């Protein structure tokens, strides 16, 4: 007879140290005690929050929202309450709904803002701030699909911010941007002597903690018409911004049906413009026309495969000006973009050994962005959530509201190169493309999305191409080195990318660069009927999957 008792004291579920103690009682009886102490570090902190919410009876949407709130303090350079969010939600009955809470242009947007686009990357500022939609997006998603009380979703992050957050290796890398700046934002991440915080140092978000508590207690209304709103607008206007209380009060979330395309045996569902799903669909439609298989990566075929891919991406850059807010522009061109006939037309324009100047692809150079966070969730009842959130560039506008602790977006920069006029209330185009794929014949669901600003499209297209046609596992598909085609049609390669392919593409005439860092990350959850869930988190930003 062996009596085993397991006692677990867990702060979270990420890193556990277990010790077994066995006590001999008699010849026939012993007692074994297993004591586990689990401690979570920042890299998986928000995974722990997600698991905690689901274990408490929360829905997939509850878990996603709680994880996003947590991520806003773990990765404040990428997303937060001062940004916007798009949800793609596949209900258990198969219906797919889009919740679009992307930022909008304020009513008093600067008339000459687009004339400053050439400096937007190096000199962001308060004039690029769009009306944040993040919390209205959470509110709508929670109202439709939440199970736990609203306040419960904020509690783990509020506890975390009160104790302080350790600077991760990833965040410490981005903090170098603030090294020589003297702003409320840079002061948040510096010691009193002006020294920048480093990896492992603690940062306390005292004002943000107060804001989170007020929003937890009072709901999203607190951010849009309450005390937080008044304080936020006061800070923005003191910094020279144009947002008003009326901008916040009048912000509206939109709900719509998903757009979809057929890919191999799957149906891929994605948000319509101004999100970037149509651009992703176009690239995949073109590549499907080549009838690829694992031999497409063999010697003799590999260069041709990537030549076709980067040419498709260059055309995609040229068509990005078709992605606009449908409330202010027709979406007729974007709808044409996802048609198979259009993919066939573009395929006929792609050469196996020639590249062209930008005019051939109808391209206007675009500012590249690197922000964004993505979360993929699959619930036990079959509900799938693919959600992407962003403040656009790294640290958004670079403007911190000192009295609320909120870092503000620079989303209006996404109008650069896309339009000649910004309308009040208009949503800028986006690369965000949270998608859900479903194969009815195999009852296989794949929830996938990416972060990385303008690198989102590349990261997702390559991961899906690897998985659907090139014979790679989901983990291999996401981990494989990426080639990125930027807004100027320059090719950027990750360090481990095949050097022979790079040299061959350079000989064809492509302009090549090797960026020090790649900001794209892809996260996915996959499940076949009657099989275990397969969750993959990209290691590029030190993410991790979780379940229970």
C-alpha cells in the first residue's frame, strides 16, 4: 500500500521545482509526499495569467483579454490601453465574427499631418496619436463571450504591477531607444541618476496600476467618459495633442462577418479592411497557384520558390494602398484582391529570374513598423480566438500620459503612403491579420496570428506556406528563418536563412539587407478532432504556450 500526497504551492505554472519525500511506515505501507513550488518569470508571466483565468472557469475570450492586459505591462513597447485591437472569433457553431477596435483619427487631426511622414519613424510624437479603441474592444468581446466578471480579468495584472515587473531581455533591448531621451516615458525606465534600467531590474507602473484598478472597478466607461478619460485628455493636450473628450466619448467598436478564402483543404477566415487579411490572402493565393510540395525546397527548386514568394510580396506592397477604412472608401479593390482570378493574373507577371523597379509593382514606399502583440486561443468547447493588439511603432508615439501611466499609440502614421487625406473618425490601414483556418473534411482547426507591425504579413505568409504546402510541422513552420520584403522592396533575411538562396536572389537583382533583429513573431494553436491541442509560440520574442 502506497499513499501518495501531492502538495503544490504555485504562483503560476511556468517553472516548478518538485521534491519527493517518502516515509517508511511498515513493511506494507509507505507515504510519499510531493511538494511543488512554481515560480513564474516574465517570459511566461502572461501565460500564467491566461491559465489562471481558464482554471477559474473563464472562457477563451476571458483568457485572451486577461493575457493582453498582462502583456501591456510585460511588453509595453508593443501594446497597451493606449492602442487598438482586432478579434477574430470562431464560435463553436462555426460562425466567425470580427470585433474591430482599431484606433481612429481625432476630429481635430492636423490638416498637414501627412506632410510630416518622412520623419515619423525617427520623430514620433503626440500629433500621431489616434483615438484608442483597446478597452472598447475588450468590453465588446467580454459582453458577447465572457464568463467571468470584468474585474476578475484585471486582478492578476494589478497584483503584478503593484509588486513591480522585472525588465525582460526583450524589453531591455527596446529600452535603448530611450537612452538619450528626456521625456516622461524615458523617465519611467530610468533610475533617478538617469541610468537606463537593464535586464532584471524592477520597474513599477504606479500610475498605470491606479488606472487599471479604476477601469476594473468602473468598466471601460471609466476610460472613455470617466476620471481616467479626463486625466488622459488633459495630459495629451498638455503635450500638444488634439484629442478631446468628445473623441473618446464618440468612439465606436464595429462588428462584422469575417472575409474568407479557400486554401488547399481549408477555409481561412480573416478580418476585412482596414485590417491586413486581404494582403495575406493575396500572397497565399498566388503561392497556391504554383502547386508547391516538400520538393519545392529541394536543391534546384528552392531559389525558384523564394523568387516567386518575394515577387508576390512586392506585388502585395504595391496593393496595400487598396486597404482602407470601408466607412470612408470603397472596399471593391480589396475584395478583388482576394479573388483567385486576380492571383492568376499576378502569377503571370512574376518571372523566374527577373525582378523589377518599384513602379512595376505599383508601390509607394511605406514606413515600416515593429510593434504589436498577438494571442491565439482555443477553448475546450471549440471556440477559437485570434486577437492582435498594437500601439504601432516601438513605444508608439513615444508619449506617456504621466498621470495615467498609459503609453499612447502613433497609429495615424499608418496613413503615410496610403492616402492623401485623413478623415476624422477614419481608421488607418493595418497589417494585423488574426485568422482562423478550418478544414471540415478533417475537422481540423488552426488559430494563427502574428505580431511585428509590417512584418506580420511576411511572418504569417511564410509560416502558412511552410505548413500547408512545404511539409513542415507547425513548430518548424513558425521557427523557420524568414525573408521580409520591406516598404521599399528591400529583402531582409534572418541570420540562419540559406546563404546560397540569398546570393542567388542577389544575382537576380534583388536589394538585400540583413537586419540585426527581426520583430515578427507567430503564435498558433492547432487541433484535429479527437486529438490533443498543439500550441506553438514563437521563440523570437521569448513567448510560450500554455494550457490546462
